[in-house]
C-alpha cells in the first residue's frame, strides 16, 4: 500500500522560506510521478510541482517557477519542496500525491493521481 506523509508546514512572513517533505512508502513500481498540490480556502486544488522518476523531469506551475524547487531524496523515499520568497498567495494546505505513470497522466491534474497524503498547512503573512 502506497503511503504519503507530508511535513514541514508552518507560518512564515512574506519573503520567508519553508521546505516541505513528503515521506513515501509502498511504491514498488519504477515509473512513477510525485507531485505537490495546494488548496486554499474556497479554491480548487492546484498542481504546484511534480517530479517524474523515469527521467527526473520536473514541472512547475507559473506562479511558483523560480521560487520553488522539487527534488527526490533518500533513494526516492522523500520528495522535498523547497519554497522561497513566499507570498501570502502561497497560503494553502499542501498535499503530496503519487501515481504510477500512464499515458493519461498530466502533472497539474489532480484526478490523474491515485495516492494522496493528508496535507500540511502553509500560512504566509504579509
């Protein structure tokens, strides 16, 4: 059974930094993607960033490109999201998601993922 556990959320002031961690267990397939999504109150879940194991490709939504960095660590057992220059608009619950790669996968679409963590809150104050 695939399990994803997020940690590292918290409260920071605008301009600050946080690093989120997704601890991954139970993945037995070689070709997979891990993504970070976020959901602010009253808004839809948004794909923030993703990492594909097959070639190490990374993906970022325009709103975070240049400020956030996704990386796979610890032989794939941890995926980090390093967030810098945080803005109040980054305030949301951040979720880790995983999928065994298939043709219908598209990194920012939540419905193309099979496994989800419970989320970690990030709050950025102005």
